[in-house]
C-alpha cells in the first residue's frame, strides 16, 4: 500500500513499512526529528480557471527531504505520521507555512486562496477549528482564503465525528473540499448533507478523459452533480491541452496539473506567478 519510489530510485516496499520493521521505525524516528525541527517544506501547485486562464489559488503539498534517502513522497510519510502521532504537529506546520505564504502573495497583489490537505486524524482532532481560527488571525488571512481538502474515505471513516468538525470549520468561514472525488464510493445523499464548497475530481478519471469516453462521462457527471449541489468543481491531474479544453467545455471551474505547473517551492511559485501575469494570453491548445 505504501509502495513508492523516490527520485533517487529508492524503493520502499509494503513489507518494509507495514510492519514494525527496523526500517519503518527508523523512518518514523527520522520523521519525528524532521517535524520537531520544522524541516518539512511545502510546495505550491497553481489552480487555474480554465475559462479565463486566471490563477485562482494554490494547493499546499508537504515535502520531506530525508538527509540520506533524499525526497520521500507524501504518500509514504503522511501515513507514517498518521500512525505514529505525528500528523497533528505536521498539519499545523503545513497550515502555518501555507497561511504565511498566502499572506505574502496577497501583499504582492495576488489575491489567491490556498488549499491544505487534512488527514483523518487531524480532521477528527477536536482542537482543529480553534487552531485554524488562531492561525488565520495570526497570519492576517480571511477565513474564505483557506480551503481544507478532505478525502471521501476520511469522512466515511467517521461520518458523525467529521460532520461535527466540518460544521465548526464551516462556521468559521473556511472553504471545504472533497479531495479525490470518485474514488471513495460515497453516496450522493451523504455529500449533500455536508457543508462542502468544492469537489475535486480524482486524477485517475481526469488523466484518461481525453482518450477514454467512459472517463469523460464520469467527469461530466461529476461536474453536473457538483454544480447541481452548488459546489465549485476542480479537476486535478491535468497533463495535456486536450484534457484542459475538454474540462473548459464541460464547465469545470478550476483545473490543476502538470500542464500548468508541477508543485513548486515557494520562491519558484512567485516567479511563475509573475512570469504568467506578464503574459496576456494563456492558451494550451
Ligand atoms: P492530493 O491532495 O490528491 O494531491 C495531488 C497530488 O497529485 C500531488 O501529489 C500532486 O503533486 C500530484 N499531481 C498534481 N498534478 C498532477 C498531474 O498533472 N499528474 C500527476 N500524475 N500528478 C499530479 P503529492 O504532492 O505527491 O501528494 C500526494 C498526496 O499526499 C496528496 O494527494 C495528499 O493526499 C497527500 N498530502 C500531501 N501533502 C499533504 C499534507 O500536508 N497533509 C496531508 N494530510 N496530506 C498531504
Ligand atoms: Mg489535495
Ligand atoms: Mg487530490
Ligand atoms: Mg490524490
């Protein structure tokens, strides 16, 4: 489940990480040290309105560069953090960095929203709404400029508990997004009951929609459903111009993917924004 390959070609296998192997324990110890020393960084991936080409926001994605192993993907270290009590300090660290960054962008004249991912344990922590409120105030950001992304499976794991926290976050004015939509088999009825502002269609549907009419049908119905429920619809994993054009045609509100940009370190994100605002047209066709 955690099988992954980092950019140095190192493989981390299920068997190494699923058990209490020395390998896994060592990695957790290293992660604990990195979190304590606040060494984790955040990359930002732009989100664009496909009808206007405007940059509307960015997703904050945690990055960990291990001193010996090099970059470890979040699909590996987030589950480790989740299972070793580290996800709470990790989430607060990412939230704080992302909110400071978004305040910098606003000061530079870019009124963007920033999206932060929440893992199951951080969503279910009763202290989350208060901490979010405090961080918003400390960093001088309006609540509506923050989007919190939660997966369907997180909500399904504890519908009542997550509902309570989502209601409190909603009351603060924070925007809530269902991430990886389409992979969790959630019932439409349940989604309708939640205070959700946005659905993000999973990249597994988006990536093949230009070549597979069945994926296109899934994306089209997700866009229609989202709009019928008064939600903003985002597509992740947009890698080519045809897909971008299809999404614009289908009425998708926001797109995100390698076609526009990979997730970037903060300084590169700012340069990317500046270069882009100097260009008047943004065509991908
Ligand atoms: P996600 O929230 O669904 O984020 C989107 C992932 O898709 C990111 O992977 C991003 O780099 C990747 N991506 C973006 N555009 C494209 C594209 O065009 N093609 C392809 N193939 N991939 C694309 P990343 O950064 O490796 O993150 C993986 C997952 O790890 C995230 O999925 C999220 O669930 C989790 N994650 C990352 N940072 C955090 C964090 O701070 N907290 C929590 N709880 N989870 C995080
Ligand atoms: Mg996300
Ligand atoms: Mg996603
Ligand atoms: Mg994902």
